[in-house]
């Protein structure tokens, strides 16, 4: 008996080798490109500006973290003991000086020589500012308070300069190096280092070191809404005409005792009449409190607003309890 032969299934034949050859060619191409890249890099050398950025980046990052540490100290000024505050500020000042020294010791490539000088300036200015803050906040109690306030205000101005110097440093770097560097900003809001803020800080630290009760509240900032749109030659600010003015007020307890039901009030006077607003707040020692006051705007082209906080019972220093704001309305 003859057994018929099965037809051959051509689909089971060995697969063609073309796909494998194509894959092999692709792999070889990748290898060739990689080898060429290595050879090119070896012939041209590494990017010196990027290598420089790698060396200074750790110091920049630590400097930026110091800004947060200074903010933390400011927020805790009313609760820290004098010795603890001194140790923290001494540590920050010592570290800032070390960071400056580390960057000074770096030998920059020729293309970033100018930028390197700006970076050194930035870190040196920050180190000097921290030293100024330390000296002001740890000064002897017999040092005039206004002297400490002025020193703190100057430190804030120096920190603004340091931020600008750092930005100029970034601008001087080649793009390849600039893209690897982080931002480094110490002062996001210059008003946080303005005299009213520094007066409250210095007073708080001075009071926290006293064993006797110190009753002292302060008016820190007053911000109108709508905001000023221009300024007159005599210094008065121009507000757009509106039915109401909202005042965002920040007050502080610069003493070492709890301040309860402290009056925060504003009086607006215009040709068409006047309006008043008042709130009461409780403020712990060393703390700040935000208050919103709403005023109706009578008719008239000019407005005078007197804003005051307290005074509280037993308060001796009231020079920072009141501000007068003069506006032109149009």
C-alpha cells in the first residue's frame, strides 16, 4: 500500500535572515556612533565650564539652604534663648565664611573668570551680611536699639546685592554650564528686610533676653488694595478711584508677654468725610499677625489714612505703633 506524501508546509520553512541582518546593521551603527563620540570627546577634552560648575555647585546649594535657616531663626526669635540664638548665628556665619573660601580656592577656566569673580562676590557678601545679623542680634543690651535696627537693614540690602551678583554670575556662564546651576535667592521680598520688619525683629530679640516683662507691639507693614499706580513729585502715591480700600496690615508682638485683644485700627479722612475700621487680635511673643481692614472711600481727590496698633498697657516704646499714608485719588 502506498502512503501518499503530505504536502510541504512552506510556512514552516526557516525564516528569512534579512530581519536579523538589518538588526545587526543597526547595532553596528550605534556602536560606530558611540565610538566616534568617545573619540571626539577624547580629542576635544571635557567641557571645562561644566567641570567648573560641578565644583562650585555644592557651595551654592549650601548657601541657598542657609537662607532658609536664617528665615527659621527669624520666625523663632521670640522663643529662642539668647545663648541658643547666638550659637545658631555663629554656626551660620562660620559656614558662610567656609563656603566663600571654598569657592575662592577654585581655579576657574579662562572663559568663566569674570563669572567666577561675581560668584565669589555673591558668597562673600552673604557671609558679611550674616556676620552683620549676628552682631546686631547678639549685641549687648546697652547698644542702642536703633543701631541694631540699622545694621539689620543694611544686611538685608547686602543680601539683595548678593542675589543680583549671583544672577550676573549665571549670565556670564556658557549655556552648557548655566543649565546645570541651580537658582540661589536669599531675598524674595525686600520689604521683609526693610526697617519696620527689622525694628520688630530687633525689639523681639532684645525683649526675649529680658527677665522683666516687656510689653511692646509694632505696626510692621500696611499694603493698600487697590495698589498705587504712580507717585507724585512730593512722594504721595496715586491710587485708582474705587468705592473701597482694603488694607492688609501686619502687626507684631515685639515684647515677651502675651498681647491680648490688641486694637488694630485705620482712619481714612477725605474732603467728603471719613471712615474707620477696627479689629482686635491676640499675638504671642515674637509672632506676627495679618489683619484686613476695609474702608469706604468718600468723595475727594486726596486721602489720608492713619493706621495704628495698640498701644498695650505698660508699653514704653510707641514710635513704631502708627503710620500715616497720604494718597492722591484719581
